[in-house]
């Protein structure tokens, strides 16, 4: 088995040794990406903060036992954050309620000055409606900027399967947001 080059190897080693500067550097480098990942997967800022903090806590605890060369630390950390997101998503489905949840109004924003916020909200809502695996593929490749090979490894699927998930997810997003395309305004 070939050893995997890991740009975080030295940082993880130093974190494992308790180096305060390394811990601070890891948090500065990784926390924003974990927060963004969790926010896009969960659609809830408070839950995303909890997930990102838990992922960082697990990284700090794992650092003394990290074995370089088996996997990239960043890939492992993304997997931890994704698993925490899926745990929360499963719990959401299991909660029984007496009444259905309120649905946000997805109509056009009444104030055109808020167009950018409206577009962002519509994209987030469309992303949240994707099946979990398609959303995961889109978030990892487009928002987390992982390569298809890295995302496929993280999701434990072939590159071809990842590309299929991406294709289906993109198609669903295009359909959901079709009325926002410039050529759709004249229609």
C-alpha cells in the first residue's frame, strides 16, 4: 500500500504533542471549512457550529494517535463532520410532531434590493431538497473544493458513481432554479 502524502502531517503531529500554536493553526485552517460543510449539509447555523466544534474536538483528541500515510487528515476530518451531520439529519427525521413545520415562502422577494440574499436562500433551499448523497457530492466538490477523486474516496464510492451523483444533483438544481436563469425571464 502506497503512503499518502498529507500536507497536514506536521501540524497534526504538533497538535498531538500539545503545541498551543499548532492547535490554534489547526482551528484557524480547518474550522471555517467544517463550519461551511455542516451549514450546507444541515441548513442550520447553530447546528452547524455544534458539528464543526465537535469535529475539531475529535481532531484534537485523535491527533496523538494519528498514523501518517494511511489517509489524509483533511479527508478523515471531512468524514467525521459528514457523519456528525448525518447523525443530526437522522434525528430530525425521527422527531414526531403534532403539526407540520412552517415552510418558508419561496416566492420572489418583495424588495428587489434583496435579490442577492433571495438567490442565496433559493439555492440553499434547493440544495437542502436534494437527496442526501447528491447534496453531499455537490457540497464536497463545489463548496469544499475537493477533487472528484478526494470526494469519491471520502464518500466511499467510485469516481464514476460520484460523477453520476454530481450530474443528477446538478440537473435537479437546474430544474429547481430554472426560473432564475436570465433566458427564463422573457418566457
